[in-house]
C-alpha cells in the first residue's frame, strides 16, 4: 500500500498514552499511600520479571516536563494519563486528601495545557490503595463502591475545571481476570478461578455507572466534559466460520470478554440474555454465579458512557472446545483462542499483529452498541529492550492506522481519536521491563532515565502532522 493515501478527519485527536504506576515512580514520596502493586512487586513471588517494580519506573514524577516536551515535538493534541488513587487519597478509610498529590497532578495538567495538549484522564488504571484491598476486600466487595465515588468526586472537583475527558476504568476485564481469577496481577488472589469474574465485574460496572451519574449530575452542567469507560477487546474470529459450534464459541468469547460491561452500559442496562441463561444453568439451582441487577441499577447503567474507549492490540481465532461437564468458569467458556502461524508476533507472547481485526471490531462496535463515538485509547507493539530501530513496530502502526482510516472513511465508524501505547518504555506489569512498548526508549539502568527516540517517533510524528498514513 502506497503511503500518503489514507487520511483522517482534520479534527481527529492524536495522542499517546501512559498510566501512573507504569511511569511515575516516587512510590513513597510526598505522602503517597501504598498500592496493591507496591506490595505485589516488592514480594516478587508472582512477578515474571523478579525484582522489577514501579518504585522508580520512568521517574515521570520528576521528569514529566521532559515527557510533555516530547509530546509537543510529536505534535499530539492529547495525552492519556491516569491518576494514582493512593497519591490523592492515601488512606481512603480516613478519606483525607493528600494536597501534595493533588499539587503534582495540577502541575502536570497545567504544563500540558500550556503546551497545547489536552489531558485525557483515567481514574483507575489498576493501582488500588492497599488499605482497600486489605480492609474492604478490594473489587471483590461491593463496599468498595462508595470509596471509589469519593475518589472520583475529589478528582472531578479538583481537576475538572481543566480536564474535559474522563475515563472511569481502564480494561476492567483484564485487571479482574489477571488479579482475581488468575494470580498474574495484583492483588494476585485467584480465588475467583472457579466462580468466574462475575461478582467482581458486577461491582466494577456498578462503580462505573455511579461515577458516570455523579459526573453527569453534579459536574457536567458547569464543567461540560465527557466521561466514559475503556474496554480491551481482541477481535474474535470463528476458527471455522462454517461451523456453527465455532460461531457460538466466538459469541461466548465476546460476551465473557466484554459483554459483562458493554451490554449493561451500551445496550440495555443488563447482561446478555444468552449469558444469563448459560451461567444460571451451570450454577446451583436458584443461585446463578452471574449476579442480577436491580431495576434501579439497570436504569443508571444504561447509557452510562459518552463514548466507547477501545484498547485494541490483537485477534484470536476462536474454536469451540466442549467442556460442558466441567463445573465453573472454565466450562462456561468452552472455547479455545488460537492464532494463525502467518501472523507476525511481537516480543510479548500474546501480541500478534492482525490489523484487519481492528476494522472488524470497530464495525461490530458500531452495529451492536448504537454507533457510539469511539476513541482508540491504546494500540501498540513490543520490541526488545534497547532496540532503537523498530521497523516491526512501524509496520504494525502503519497497518493498523490504515485499517482505522478505512473504518472511518469507508465504514463510517465514528472514531474520534487514537492514542498510541506508549509514549515511553515503561513497567509492563508482571512482565516488568522485559517487553518495551515505548516509541521512546528508556535506559532503566541509568538513574537519569534518559529518553531516546526510536525510529517509530519520526513515523508517528509524520502521521500526526500530516493527518495521513
Ligand atoms: C493495556 C493496559 O492498559 C496497559 O497498562 C498495558 O501496558 C498495555 N495494555 C500493554 O499490555
């Protein structure tokens, strides 16, 4: 495909994305409280990259002016960042606000605006205050919801005069699956392995809906911003489209991956009917493992996102794997996600480049979820540490942006913006620093954490500045 032939609307939002725990460091500075990730990494037993942590990370707590200068040079108009809850309210049980934490984010937000860059702010990108996990039960307990609302209220109140784009939760399916069903991520509990993620996602989706209503009623009239949620979804393609079992398996995959959120938020305030029936029939009589919303909950959940935030990285071929006799979550799924040997793989073992999957997924979001405004809130590719020549990342980005342009111009998907993950190499959760997503490289052995451009910087700058790929 010749370059320069795929264009984007003139008001398209170009951005880069990061998250607090992955870049800030300063884990115990200026009154910040502990998060579940601080203890998960310090214990290290469940980390793949032993000894890696976000204690210093990219030191963006101190080096944020440099990050902003890099973005200014790229020409992006927006920066997707997240707030560290334990920096703002170190002990949510006492509820006291840490003014130094608030002052830090005020400095970042003001410096962004001075540089002509709009902040897009995620409230929860996984760094839960430890106290809430230990004393309240984390997201497994519905008692956490009022604490989240208090935090959201403080953020809207303190930053909403300047922040006009809010995301409540980043990828709830991933932090629930990896932290409560598996033990890959903090809090490393895995006690929902058999029950499935349902009770946890029930709490998270209600916390989202209530935070949306809080903003809508108390802040939107004066602040006039937008608020939504970011969901991660691989495109799922039936392995054999002519086999009805694979087609059904693909639907189960989609409903379990994001239907727990998309259906209540974008469709009808409730879980998909097929899912309700399936989980109930596979639970003890009268005690479905999938909780039930009240009418009041359905009412505040329906329509509780001003846009669809999508993190797209990859695709799976979904094959039916009959496991109906297996009790619990595994049997609920009864599918297997596979890949195709022709798909180029990144350093991350789960990340295969499948650009057409993005276009298909965008079409499904348009058709199934009421043609919402869509923001690609993350998309990116990993290379090895230290690599500066990254033609495979450039190819991934070029091909995904080409498909995105077709989705906008030909399929009329209302995609309003794109955030590349990530501006800088950073702490990739349990993989630590082994896999690098940045378009700027960071040498994590150097205390100064120097930022060095990879080849993809020039590529992305050209796209952003020309509005074409
Ligand atoms: C999704 C997450 O939001 C982000 O934190 C993570 O680094 C990227 N995907 C890459 O895995």
